[in-house]
C-alpha cells in the first residue's frame, strides 16, 4: 500500500471509530444520523489540500455509498441569492426511500469549567475561538433552516423534492478532551465515549518529562495514535511547542508513556 494510501486509511479508521457527540435528539432537538461504522478498505483519490472539514465529508460520502439502503441524491449544494451564497447543504440522501438533509460535522472540543454554566457550554475549541454551543446555535439557527428558504425551493424542484418531505439530521462526531487536573470527570449529557484524551498547559508539562512526543499534522488529528512515527524527546518537544505558544495555537500531540501507552493530548497556550 502506498504511504499516502496508508495515511488515508488510518484517518478513515480514526473517523469510523469516533463516536457521535450524543444519541437521538437529546441536544437542541438535533436528530443524530445513525449508521454502522464498518471498516472497509478505502479506495478513493483525495485532494490533500482540502481542509479537514471537507476531508471528513469525503469520508462520509464514501461510507454512505457502501450502504445498500442509502443513495446520495446530491452533495455540497450552494444556495445563492442574486449570486451571493447564503450557505451550503452538505448532503441530501434517500434512506429506505425517505429523503434526508444531512449536515456533517466533526469537531475537537476541550472542557473548560470556567466557560458557561452547563456541560455543553463548557466545551470550547482548542484555541478558544469557537465553542460547541456556537456550532449548535449555527446549525439550529442558520444551516438547517436554509432548506426552508425561498432560495432553496427552486433548487429542490430540480431534484423533484419539497422541503416538507425531507427529514433533517446531523452527523455530528467529535473528540472531547478533559483537563489533566480533572481526569475523572464524568459526562452526563454528551457521549462519554467521545472523550479521546486530556489537555495540559505549560505548567503541567514537566510531569511528562519521561515521555516521548509526536505532533501530527491536522489531518492526522483524527488518526488513532500508533508507534510508527518520529518521536521527540521532552527537550526537543518543549522547544517546538514554545513556538506554538507564541502564536497562541494549541497543537494536538501524541504522548508515549514509559510503559508504551499512547495518549492523545492537547497542549494549550492558555
């Protein structure tokens, strides 16, 4: 298998093994799309320049095409008004003859008890620029209502559908990271299976001086950690992450403990 193909396969496996953030419609009334995550050999070409969100959409498309009960009607439909793009519908599919508008989301969130008052509100992006609540609000208030806009009506006519016939669901997967100082944190609302590791700051780094480190590129954030990488020792890692700190960027790292255990860790600048 070509090295690039191996990387894509490992990312696909990581995507499949990532859980949905909740089940049913328990969060914001947003209905989670349910599909069996069966591993298959992936054999599609990828544009490596795609940002991670679009990369994930290609994985979802591949996954959907391997389900006999599902057929994709259209993907990445831009809805425009007077040449101005109002938004995009990720996918419209047929599942057992039922039309579904599906929005695809894959996110990384860190639990910060100082933000918000509820479990859902506590989860923010690694660089503190976004949050789970902001994404949920955008889905509920902007992305899903786009289907019912006047501008979408004319497009739906071209595929012989009406908005009233279409169910709306989200395929919202995520990796959640909890503070190293509170590793026994229990989730009661979101799916605890989504906890993928913990996060540390500069003050806590010294506790891992006997470990090895690896900083994957962003597309490999979804990959399950493995040993076949160029590991960094503590000193080399410390120098590299100092540059990230200056840029106020929180990298995801793989940490290899002395006993060989591999852990996903965000090293945060804040």
